[in-house]
C-alpha cells in the first residue's frame, strides 16, 4: 500500500487538518518531499475528501482543481 511509504505515515494527522498557516506550511513541506504525494492527492480527488491536506494540496485548492 502506498500509504505505508508516505512521509506522514507516523505523523500526527492533526497537522494535516489545521487552519494555522504555520501548520499548513509544515504539512505542505512534508508532502513536498514525499515519494507518494501524487497517489495521495489522487486518492483525495477520487474519494472527494472535503477536508485536510492530501498530496500537498488543501481542500480549497482541490476544489479549484476539480472546478477547472
């Protein structure tokens, strides 16, 4: 499973569901160096996850991707 290869595998998931700019930046940085970030983002898009950061992309950013 790709999730086991993710940088966030042992990270507290709270980081990816925060609205604080510093935590959003930290989560995005963690995703930025992740080998499976593309699979994570595709999972979020395929399952229409409405909250959190997946593959380095926030929920609002994912909505914009889908609407384009």
